[in-house]
C-alpha cells in the first residue's frame, strides 16, 4: 500500500520515525516533507500537497502531522474529496477508517510518542471501511454537501 506523509517542523522527528518503520514493514511511503527541521515553516505548505497526493493516488492513504494535529486535520479537509480524522489513540484511527472511510489521519507530534504514533498509523493503514449502509449513507450526505452546498 502507498502511504503519503507530510509534516511541518513540529512533528519532524515523528515523521522520520514513521517513514523509517513503515518502509521497513513494507509500506510504499512517499515523504512530502518537511525534509529538514525549520521552525519557520508553515504546515499548509506540506499538508495540502500531501492530501492532494492521496486524492490523486487511488487506493493510497495519508498521514499528516504537526504539533497538535488539529491544524493539519483542518488543512487536509480543505482538499475537496479528502476526509481526514484526528487520532491520538488507536481506536480513533480504526473508527476513522471503519465508519468514515477516511483517507488521511492527523496526529500531533507534541502529544503522541513515536511508538504510539506507529501503532496509530498501523491501525489506520490496515483497517478497512466497514461498508455498512448507515456509514455509506452518511458519507454520501457529506459528499452531497461538498458538491452542492446542500444536504437536500
């Protein structure tokens, strides 16, 4: 499976850890940066291209990282067609895939240890969408709103 990953400086070390370990586990990881620690960088510069790459790469998933993960989740969700969920525990990542068919998971490097981040990433990357009618119906409602600005 191809995994797109991006971060700003605030989760640079977490990203490096995840890239190394996920590649060792056989994932095809595309690193969208940051490629060096620079405290003056801005998370949208890395997160939006990461989410766009996920959208363009059918069957891939994404991991977006920052200090808290909040801004990164918001930025990824600005990309039309992406559903990004925040996870600071494994169960949130699993539910994001099972119930929301999320394409990106956001985590905060200031609050998630590398080991927990890897557990969250593994759960997100290996959990399938349940396909349950109620979840599919809700996703369709979100897509309808995204396309038309209306739930009707």
